């Protein structure tokens, strides 16, 4: 009876994209990559004025924290929370955030 060793690599060919996706999934880095992509594309998502006054973005436990330096803008963004959540999730391609706090 032959027993196949468990540590042998698979001989099936995979694409480079599949290999990267598998590596990201196995190291739990997929969501972190999406968050950094949202940070990089923030100006495209919300425009230059909001981006200029945004001091930091952080996603923790599916909650987006936005720190701005302008009180009237903070109030305006508070009214637009659902739109911001929708934009971020559309750009991420999945439900990355479920709530948003503007500080």
C-alpha cells in the first residue's frame, strides 16, 4: 500500500492571480490590502476638497473612522455616512465597512 506524503506540492498549474489570491487568503491579508487601496484612492472616492481636509482613515472591526480638520465638513460628512459606506464597499467589491464615524 502506497501512502502519499502530505508535504508534496500539487502538480496542478495555477495562474499567478490565483496563487496571489490564495497566498493573501492564507495569510489573512486580503482585507488589509483592500483597506490600503481605499486609503490610496480616497481622493478619487470623495473628491479633492474632502480629501484635503481628511487627516486619517482607519478601518477597525468593519467600522470606518474618518478624522477631518474642519467642523462644517465633519457635519456634512455625518449626513453623508450611508453614501460614504456605499462608495467604499463598491470600490472594495465586498462589504468592507458596515458603519462610519466622522471625528
